[in-house]
């Protein structure tokens, strides 16, 4: 590609921001100039990109008219304040927070699943990146939906601590050391139960219906991305003591019959998916051994439901920081620059 683009990364010193910069490099995105941005707490720090060191600049007051793209991953409050400002300056915003995902005027995009959502892009100047758990779910389910039409999705997620940021990764390490040293475990901030050697069925805040917001994100976003506003989706989100990579147990029911053999064939040919489905010890993907530090969505344990209700069961794993956030954001930018001028 002959064109080059100035790119700002907002939240450049966070886990996702750092990975965005790495992925821009890995995928050879045509960057003419990089602007790493963060709060004033990060002033004095720098990031490395293509052999050069770039000082981190303060987001407050930054002139986004200098940029073609701004990749946001610094929290919903930051995006709420600064993403519209960037878009008003003529910069294309790809936002990795939940702030704009549910607005009708903002496309919510997974390039392997609904690239057509970008066709009318331009109304708001913002494209939303879905929740990490939603991304891996829809990448795996889209080919099955196209073949047999999803009627119902039941999903339980087992989400790594990196989904809550660097502090959560460090907290798991501290708690693990404390537990192995016989010091016991203390609750995390906010009264949430300890995560080391534990499974905690609580991610984000509880809603009036008894579900957490993380669980409802999966419901809302899956419906929007697949273009099925009435699709029945039920989710339980669990935080587990894994550093990187989310895992999901998924049960689907389809309108038309779909065998495990046919589902496996569809998934083996689906973009962004790798099937590891062998009926032997180790013949399945896990977050640590396959997903971590890769962009692929892995699927295994493909089997038909024991009840005769056109059901299938799947096991899905992916790196939540890469495909679940950074890589998907860069893929959206790639799709946008491929559009005709």
C-alpha cells in the first residue's frame, strides 16, 4: 500500500495499548507517524516501535487533527470525553471500550464476521471494538449461523485476569505467592473474592436482572454483530486464575440440523479459526498452550448434544489481549484503509 497513516494510540502504556503498538508493527500497518498517548501519570515514559523510541504524550489537549486513526483503549470515561473530540477533528476512531458499542450510529465490528457494517461508516467517525469474550464467540459461531441459523446460545466464559488490566495480572501473581507461602488470601479491591486458586462468577457490576454487565455485553453485542436482535443468548462470566487467554463453554441450538462432522468442516474453513478437536488426552486447545500470544480463535470439543434438540457443544479459546482487543482493532483499521478512496 502506497498510502501512509498517522496513528495515535490512546492508553499506550496499558496492556492493550502496548499490544496495539506491537500488532501495528507485526502486521506492517502503514504508519507514517505514531503518537503514543496516555494520562500525565505516564509522562516521561516511552514506547518502542519499529526500532525507534517514541515519548508518551499527554492525551489532554492533544490535537487529533494530526492523525488519520486513533486507537482508544484507556477506559470508557476517557473515550467518552476524547473520542468525539478526535472524530470531530477528522480522525477515524477505533474504540476498544464499551462506551459506543450499543449506539445505532456506531458500527460494532469483527472483520471476519460482519465487515459489511463498515460500508456506511462515517456518520459518527467512530467504530467500536467488541468485548473480548464476544469476539471469539462470534468468530467461531458465524459459519455455523450461516449454515444452520442459530436459535439459542448458552455460554459460560472462563476469563483471564488480563481482561481486567495490568493491576489484575500483578494481583494474581501476588496472591499466588502469598498462598503458596502460607500467608492466606485476602479479597481483592471492591470486596470481590480472591482470584488465586479460585473461580469468581463476577465480572463487572451487577444489573437489576441479576446478570453482570459483562454477561449482558455478550448478549447485546452478539445480537448486534450477527444482526439478530431477537437471538436468545444466555451468559455466565467467570474470572479464573489464568494470566492470558479466555475460554468458553458454548452450547448452541440451531433452526436447521447441524451435525458435529459438518460443524467441524465449516470451522476448519472459517477465517480466523483453528480447529483442534481430537478425542485423546491433549487433543483440544487451552488458553495457555494454544491461545496465548496468538491471534487465532481455537475451537475444540465439538460434539452433538445428548438431547435430541439440534444442539452442539463447543470449547472456544483465544487471547483476549490480542484477538480480543488489539488485533481486532488493527484489523478494523486495515479494513477501512482498503476501502476505495
